[in-house]
């Protein structure tokens, strides 16, 4: 039976929850290795790989501050329940008005509890900041937003992170990938999940060709294994970078759905690609949706 995937307390667009089992198979991560994840996002990938030693980083300071707050004991599964129950009550009484009050408060004080509240009450679990660096996602209307079962679910997700942090030697830092990757020692494993070009851009989360080329250069110079998550194609377009820039890599693909748009019609099937600088040996043949070949032997659609 497939391992249960642990879902983290923070949501983010492009979250890899559905593809985590495949990522784990392809990573072939040995426990003695150090895991580097320079585009941490929600943390779902590393948290499920559960390496003994890991360095997580991201340019979004609020994601990092949230996990550091759990690590420091500032956020616990106990005080998260108290906080969400009391804020949830105010939200159910005042609705939008209260959501926007918390949003303004977060944009002034950047409290990690408020970041969690906004992340779990906003529209579609989006994380988006305007040019001034202010969180600007609207309210995600839902009656009983913080119902008892929902609060318990989030509390359990925080408790799972607490347990992982007790067991492992993990580090969280606000850094850009180009500061992290050149410092990674040979033999360490690097997993990268950068924003996809043209899909989503905001103050902490923009991506362009220059960055894609720089990431490629840095990963190719790394004396150890790396894996890159990217998209291969959807019904309308192919990611040409896979067949040009990354064409020395090995490519593992499987169908994967994104749940970002509000409307069903926006939820196109995207073929997700895992690009590696090694041949993954652990792909299970019974997983019929998976193909694993050198990029040069796979055809652009
Ligand atoms: C697709 S998301 C990662 C999702 C993550 N793998 C998950 O499953 O939750 C991309 C992340 O890259 C971060 N990011 C954007 N530009 C960056 C940069 N230059 N260096 C490091 N992180 C960056 C964003 O803040 C975002 O959290």
C-alpha cells in the first residue's frame, strides 16, 4: 500500500502533495545524505521525504518564519487550537470585516499565527503579495470557515511538524536559490521546485528565463544529485525549456492536476516532469502512468 502523504499546515499554489510519492521514489534519497530544498513552499516534499538533516529555504519570509516559529516553540499544536478557535469565532460573527481586519494586522505586524489564519481562510489557499509586499488575497467565503473538524485538522498538521522537528536536524532560512546552491557540499541532494514561468508572479515569487538559466548553471555545477520539478506540457503548450536547456537530464513524468483556478475550466491537466542528473532506478513498473527516459529520447509534443 502507498505511504500516507502528510499534508502540512500551510497551503500554496503549485503544492506537490499529489506527486510526493513519485518524488520520493525518484529521489532515491539515502538517509546519510543532506537534503537541500531551496524553493520550500509549503514544505510538503521535504516533510514527507523526512531526511535526518535538511536545509529548507525560500524567498518568502513568512513561510520560513512560520516553520521557525514552530521550531522555536512559539507556535504549538496547543496554542494554535486556542488561537484558531477564538479567531474563528470572531470570523463567524463579523465575516469579511474580520478577515480584512486580520489581513491589515498581518501586513503591519507579520505575526505567524495571522499568516496561518489568512492562509486557511483566504480564497483558494493562495499566497500572493502586491508590489509593496502586502498580502492581498481576498476572503474565501465559506460558512463555518473554522469549524471544529477543520481546526482539529490544522492542529494535527502542526503537531506532525512538531514531531518531525523533534526527530530531525532541520534548518530554515530566507534565501534565494542562487545564494544557497553554490554553498551546497558535494554529495548532498538538491530538490528544486521553482515557480513555473508564466504561471504566477508576485512580490516574493517571480520567475523568468534569466533565473531558469541561472538555476540550470548552478545545478549542473553541483557535485551531487539533483531533482527539478517542472511542467512538461498541457493540452495547449509544451515547456520548451525541458527540450533545450534541460536536455541533458533524465525525465520522469506522470499526469498531475493543479487546483489553482476557481473554475473547473482553469484546472487543466498538466504533465509534471521530474528532471534528474541521474537515472532513477526505483520507478515501480506497475505504476502505469509513469514514464522515465532521458530527455533526448522523449519527444516534445
Ligand atoms: C512552486 S512553489 C514550491 C512549492 C513546494 N514544492 C510545495 O509543494 O509546497 C515555489 C516557491 O519558490 C519560492 N521562490 C520564488 N523565487 C525564489 C527564489 N529566487 N529563491 C528561492 N525561492 C523562491 C516561492 O516563494 C515559492 O514558495
